[in-house]
């Protein structure tokens, strides 16, 4: 149950795009690690049945006794489900393939869209002192993704710098608008971040130009390049900032974290 008497808790950001392979999980992990470098305490919620964020942060399947599935559907204690990772001050609620059936089980629950909202607003969350919660969403506009949007204060959209990138974004924007109208009127768009960008590629440049022309200030100035170190880091169960701290990918995610914090400081002011 959520607790309406709590003071303001952590800022919750859902990382969303219904397309797969656009950099959602990579952005969740590395933005989290970059925010930790800024002195913040971060929780990643793996809400994707593939569990890639869990694997990328070094939590093997055998160590996922309690997951986001139990958090949503079995009212598990937060102290049981929140795990430390090898990155200090970066914590995780892991996921397994059990989440694949969650949509069906959620459908019959009258509070089906608010389960994650309530779970992340339990009074017990205050024990951890998180500054930000980042939700890694599945590549679909499912009930799990809707739960993330209802729980979140804002949505961050990774946009792959490839053909058809902007297709589907309109459907996502419609879903965000619907969630605003029906369940979370304060939900806002944190921003759109271009990922897998190749400055030598005319197509990447065209996607960037189109995105900035259509979305304006919603597009972050920071751009995540296509970088082999970013691709390699998950196989070592590390954020790229720990795997190769000076790589272009690590530098880009630090820039994104600083830009996000600056934007939120302005809003708070």
C-alpha cells in the first residue's frame, strides 16, 4: 500500500520505448551509474521479463529469489526485493521471465494500473534514501509499461538514430497522454535521448535533425554514440562507466546525467 503521509520520496523516471533494441536497458544501467558518480543513491527497477538490466548489473538468475513480479503481485517486503549491485549506491529490483505472465494476472486486478505506483511509495522505501528510481520497461505498451508510467513522475525515451526511429513515437506520445488523462495527470516527458549515434553516418544526422525539428527542447543535448565499449560492458556485468571509464560511451552517459540533474534543478527552483 502507498502511504499518503510520507514526505516527498525519490524522483521516479520510466525509461520507455515500445521498440526493442533502442538502448532502454543500456541507458537505464549507465544513467544510474552516472547519477551515482554525482553522489546520488539510485534504484533500478527491472520491469522487463528478459531481465537484461538484472544481468547487466551482475545479478544472476539464481540470486533473484524476489523480483519485480513479487513486488507487483505478492506484496513482498522491500528489504527482500531490493538488492545491492557491485556498484556502490546503485541498487536493483531484479526481474525474471515470471513477469511474462504478469499482464494476464494484472488484468483481473481492479488496481492493475496502480500496483507499481503503490509498491514504490510504501513507507519502507524511506529506509533506503534513494534520490532517483529508474524503471527499465519492456519493449511494448503493455500493462507493465502502463504501471511504470502511472508510478513515474516522468518518462525518458531513448531514440535509436536509425531509419523509422520516429515511427512509433507518436503512439508512445498518445499512450503518455492517455495515462495523463486517466491515471497520472502530473506525468511529464523528461526528454528524448538519441542513442547508437554515428556522427559519420548521414542517417544519424538526419534522424537528429528530424527529432530536434519535431520535438525541440524535449531532445537532450547529450547524445549516446554507437560505441563498442558500451556493447561489451554488459557481458562483464558492469556499467560502461566502470568497464571503461574514459570511453566515449561513459563520457556521454555522464553528460546525460549532468544534463538531467540540471534540468530537474531548474524545475525544482
